[in-house]
C-alpha cells in the first residue's frame, strides 16, 4: 500500500511539472551536483501567436522568424519554409522554450516558441486530399 501511495505521489508531482516551461541551469559549484531547475515567469501564450515577419533566418530544418505582435517582438521557429518579410502570419499551438541555444546558428534565444504556421497546416491538409 505504501509503494502505491509513493508511486502515485511521484506521478502526480511529475505531471504538474511536465507542462511547465522550465530552464535548467548548469551553474553549480559542485560539478557532480544535479542541475538547478527553476520555473520561468516569462510571457507565454495560451493561444496562437500572430504577427508580422520583421526578420527571418533559414537554418537546416527550421526557419526562425522574428514577429512584431500587437504587444512585443518575439522569436518563433517553424519547419523550414520560404517567406517574405512583412508577411502577416499566425503560429498555432506555440511551445515556449527559454534559454534555447541553436548550435547551427550559434545563437542563444532567451525565449522562442516552436510550432507550425497556420498556412503550413493548411498546405499539409491539402496535400493529404
């Protein structure tokens, strides 16, 4: 009975943190110590992100877009595509990542959202027909 309780408690705790954006910090004095994990309080989106493309960077399998939204400018990453600057786009189901380091771009993004543009999902749906 005790094992069931401990297992259930462990699963409940892990499920609470599974959907939270986290940042793993490697700043520890003892290199053998576990990394410090802290929740980020940076802005997240509950719904789609809409904005105008003001900057773009094409990489191996992703296109990184800097969007000018109604409230700020934010970076998003989508499967590679050709897109013109000043194009209005909408990203569906954005997944935030904090402190993301792109090895290909040799660049760190403090906050970036990964997802798919609405136009990409519509194009995929037409291909399946």
